[in-house]
C-alpha cells in the first residue's frame, strides 16, 4: 500500500513534466515505397525541439510558424520521426509527420519532401472528419506539390490570410469545415520543423 | 526445456532493473537519435465492492496487467550504410506483486528483433501472436480486459512471425511456443494467422479473420495453471474496428475448441471521445467467454482523461457475472519519451 502511495505522489510530481506522443508511419516500408518508387532504402531518426535547442529553438519555431505551441500534441519534448529516403547512397527526400489538433481528435499530417524541402506529396495518415474524403482527394492534396516553407512564410495560419500561392488553396469542404485551417497549420508546422530537422536546415 | 523455474518464468528482477538503468542513463548527446526510450510509471488498484477489499491490481492477482509498476518501452533502429534493415523492441516493467517474497515481479512484454526483408517483415522473440484484435490494438496501458486475458489467446508469446502488407491487405503469421509470458520449449506450440483488410488509422476501419491451432498452456502472467498441462486448441476468429468522428467501436470474437470442448471469447467495445485532441473518452464493453462448459460475462464502463501530455487518469467499473463481483479500478499512468 505504501508503495502505491509513493508511486501516486511520484506521478503527480512528474505530471508537470512534458511528454507527448510523436507521429510516425504505421507502415513505413509500404508507404515510403509508394512515395518514392525508385528508392533503395530509408533511415529513421528521432529528434525533438528540447534536445536540439530547447526553449530558444522553440521560440524560433513559433515565430516562423506565427503561432504558439499548445495542447497535448505540441510539447517541447515531443519526439519527431524523420525518414530520410535514399537511392543508393544519395539522399532523395524525406517523409515527416506531425500531429495537429482537428475537429474530431488529432490529424496526422505527413509531408513527402524533396532533398531541399519542397513538398512533393501531402498524406493524411489519420483524419476523422465528415469531409475526410474531400481533404484526402488528389484534387485537394495535389495543390501543395511544389510549395515550400517560403510560400507559407507569407500566410498567417491564425487568421488564414496572406499573399502568394498558398492563398489560392481553398477549403474543399462545403460547410467552412475548421479542419481546413487545422490542416494548413499542420502543413506549415511540418515545414517549419523540417527547416531545422532537414539536412539543408536554415532554422 | 523450461526457463528459470525458480522465478516462474520471469527474468531476474535485479538484472532487469540494472538493464533499465543502463539503458536509461547511457545516453549519448547526438544531434539525431536512432533510439527512442519511453519511461512508464503506473499506480493502479481495485476496490472490490462485493467484499469491501482493496487489491493492488486491476484484474486478477496472477495477471501481469495492470499492477503498480515502473517500466520502459525501447526501440533501437538497426541500419546499414544507407538504409534501416530492422529494429529491436524491448518493453518491460518491474511490477509490485504482493504474492512474491520480494514483492517485485519483472515482466517482459516486447523483446523482439524485427528484420525488414525485401517483401515482408520477419520477427523473432517475444511479440504479439497473429490472432484477433490484440494482434494490432495496443491494450498495454488499458484497464479494460481483452481476449488475451482468456485461455484462447496470448498478449505476447515467444517465437517467430512474419508480416506482409499491401495497399489493401495485411497478412500476419506466427509460430510461437503457446506459453505466453513464460518461456516453455516443451511440447507446446501455437500456429496462428490473421488476414486483415483496411487500416484503422488511415481509413478509419479494419476487419480481419484469424485462425490458430496448437497445444497451449493456460498462463496468467508468469503463472501457469492446471499443473502445466498442455491444452489442445483450434480456433477461428473475426475482428473489426471502426472510427466515425468522435465514436470508435471494436469487436473481437474467437471461437472453436479447447480440449475438445466448445469454447469462445468475444467482446464488443464502444468509445466516445470528448474534448479536443481526444483528451477524454468514455468506454463501455461487454465480454462473453466459455471455457470447458463454464460461461462468464464481464460488463464494464470506463473513463480516461489526459491530465497532461504525459499523465493519464483511468477509472473503470466492472461487473463479473460468474463471481457476481462489482469492482472499481483506478489508474494513474505516466508515459514520456526520450531520444538518444
């Protein structure tokens, strides 16, 4: 009984520490083969903001994102899984996912990126939404191909306003579904994080 | 051959604890990590309303889950020059067990090597057998009981397995010792397989059919029942899970023969998620079992709330028909990841 009480006290004290679950591919071999048909292999790495630069890095990320990290999915120590994809010894791209708060639970927003961080594909591993089919449709996701973090630098994901190519992407859902704004925020967050995690990294 | 009979099949507690400390503290500050270590601590107990008794576990004194414990969940990626070729997964706990002299039970859950072969994944070690809902749904932290807590399935078993996936199907096969958590290499075995269609995460639904046959032990945690007698079993199963917006349901039915007696275990679970980010949920579950002409039912209502990203509170009311027991369980579960 004493041991259980001690455990409870330890847990309550520990609860002020961070901790969040990351976002990785459920079937990386199958998914990466679909994203990069010519690849010969991939490597998996785990990174976190806390480990890579702590609060100073978090501030840089939030500034570039244009919003604060909040909620269960956006703690400073969440482990991010980065897949580096190779053809022979040559790095040909990345796959990276983030958890983003959606209307019904979390949305897992994966970006398939070139070796310089340009989006080649947008992939939702998890999306529970009335308009899920509209968001997953190629007519919507293909609009993001060719975009980079620079395109999102001129887009305010809080007020959903800005300039440039990103503003041409419209909500495909008929009822002004808030998951559209969540998806845009998830994509920008993903790109900003990869500006640090990617080998070309400028953040 | 039986492994470590003195510990009823469990690994020595001190050795496991030492391994835990070495793994946890031996971190090299590299800019990119190939290791992910999750620390887990849980405080759990149950109050039996029928006899006004508190018990330091959530289900049964011999069951491995859930008991007050500290543990870890470790993944190490194995790689060559330009590709990952596999990973090692180790998941273990030091649990409080009032039945043991030193009050500690060392528990091993995952302990396997996964090799990414050209067309499929192969594993060897201690892993989930390819049978039913539990082959892909993680019940590791949950209070709700599942079909691995009956004699017809195992939460983990020792052996080898193969996973083959395409865009539409998911095929799992395994050949294991049929002993569960303890490692027994005498006469017992379990061959099992599951063919699934769909993916709960990607498509919000999955269904599968399973089969299993073998001569298995009836083990609860590291305790082997019935004088270590092997039981002939041959079962088939069907399982499914689906999520729609804030609702999720899961069903798992395994039925067939157990020592030539008709046997089954089936459950139906319904979750309703509350608040953004699925911060809380309410669950109801009914489970029906039959083993050697003894039938039983468990009816449960449970809740879960994430106090913080690392800390979850769970509570459950369960009614067991066979013993007419009403119990209330509560759990605080801490889970946090470290990269190195």
